[in-house]
C-alpha cells in the first residue's frame, strides 16, 4: 500500500507557503493560508487558498522495482496539481519587506499587495525546501508554477485576486 504522500505534500506546501510568506511580514502571521475555500464567515484577508485539483500517475519506472531510503518496492512518478488563489480585500494593509530583508519598510494594500503576494508566493513555492517539512521520506522530482492568471478586481466584493496552477511530481513507492 502506498504511503500517504498526497497529504504529506499538501501539508508541506501549505506550511512552507505560510512560513515563507509570513516571514516577510511585520507580525509573521499577517497572511492566512487555507487548504480549501473556507466558509465566508471563516475567510480572513489577505488569503492564500491552496486547492488540490488533481493527481495521478505520471510515469512508470522501468523494471518497476525501486528503492528510496529504506523503502523498496514497485513505484512510479506520481503527480499532483494545485490551484493557488490569492485574495486581498480592498482595505487590507500589511507591512512587509520591499527588498531589503533586514527591515520591514513598506506598507502594501490593494493591487500593490496582490502584486507583492504574487511575486513572493511564487518565490516561496519555488524555493521551498521539502526536507524541512518531510514527514515520510518524500522525494520531490519536479515542480512547475505556471503564470498567474485571472488577475483582477471584483468591484461588488471589493476583492483583488489572482490564480496560478502548480504541478509537483514525486516518487511513489508502494
């Protein structure tokens, strides 16, 4: 039976994004990360929603016998895809680093906050050290963060938002 790699990857992604992006803010917990769309009354801003959208086999290993650490057995490359949504409320404001990481020297809100989040979430995801959050000897092979899309403003809700697709492949030994 396969280990619980999908949940390990999802937890690592959520914790890594939260730790990485909040390390750049004044209080260290200014940005909220959710594993699915929360109920409206539970939504806090600015929000990052990491939505698991698909998974499956990418490639079978030749010979089907693999070893990873102390585990060995049949295996393949497995993939998981996520939609990463950023939502900022019009009045939300955070103090964060604008480039000099030793000081927090800029206030961000509205579209400027969304742009700051897009750049720093992308950097955090691509720089994520999976070993820090690894619970079960997961071997991440590739990760791809596609461009931000649907960037815009919803006047009725006064929300700014953007979405990107993220694909990760890893070794699945069963």
